[in-house]
């Protein structure tokens, strides 16, 4: 920042007269020579630069670290899914669930502070989706396999996934998605929505994080039902 003594020295060197204008910048009054246009431009440029620098916001790099799944690499992945749940028995009170297709379709449970744990899905499983809840104890993974929609329930305890045998939810269907209430230990409801190929329409099935999904239902028409 230029101070008055610097400006006085500049004034003497350039034989400027005593006429000044004042400029308020960064909380200080600066006196600028009035009659030398080039000097005015230079000093205004310096003031603008110092003003921008004073108010510039630093650019901070991302503070999170990308998670690399163990057991890879995973090739030809076209679809992924993810879920998250509070978890009172977990190291940091939270647990994540991931799933993907490709050459090695799988699910993974990531417990921050404890590690990442994997289970393979059936070979050829595609377009998977996943939920986890009930305080991190239970979850469901759903996927398409050989033109049908299948699901598997699973349990989690620190360091261990218990993946149950797959169940066919509906034949001649695909593109499943599953959802459940988040962070609601008392609500175990889950719903799967999918495309039914035989009727070219969207249907859904309701169940719980422990399974027990019912028959297919059509998406209601617009308006109340």
C-alpha cells in the first residue's frame, strides 16, 4: 500500500504541484496527485490491484479423499448405487453401502474408521441399486439378471457382510431402483421400482429391509387414487 511519504517523494520527483484528490481504500485515506494523468493511472491501478488482492478468496483444495475400492480394478462398470445410514455400533456412527456392475459386480460396505468390506454379486448382474438402514444392521441390493429383477438382503456387523441368497422379484423386467426412509431406525419399509418389459410400463413392489417384497403394482395414474 502506498503511504503519504511515498506520494510526497513521487510528487517532488515529478515536480507535481500541491493539488491532491483523496481516495478511501482498505480503511485508509490516500492522497493522490491530481495534475499528472499518467501517475494517477498508475496509482489507481495499484489501488485496484491491492483492493482485489485484499478481498480475494483463497481457493482451497478438496478436503475429502477419494475412496478406492479394494480388490479392483473394476472394469466395464456402467451403473452404480449407494446408500448411507446412521450406525450406533460403527466407529464413526455412520456406514455407507455401495454397489456396481461390470466385469465384477459387487457390493461394498464402508465403515469410516474401520475399513471397506466386499461381497460379490452373481456374475452378469447389471444395473444394481442398494439401501442400508435399521441402524446399519440391514440392507437390500437389487439388480437385473438375465432379463429378471432379483434382490438379496444382507446384514452388517463390524467387519462382516452377511449376503443372503438371491430372490427373483419379477420376471421380464429391468432397470430397478430401490429406496427407503433414511436414518429412521423404526421404519424398515423399502420400495423397488422397475420397468416391466411385457407391458412396457413402470411397476413397483414394497417390502422391508429384511425382504418380504410383495407382488407388482402399477404406478397410479395422475391425480388421487
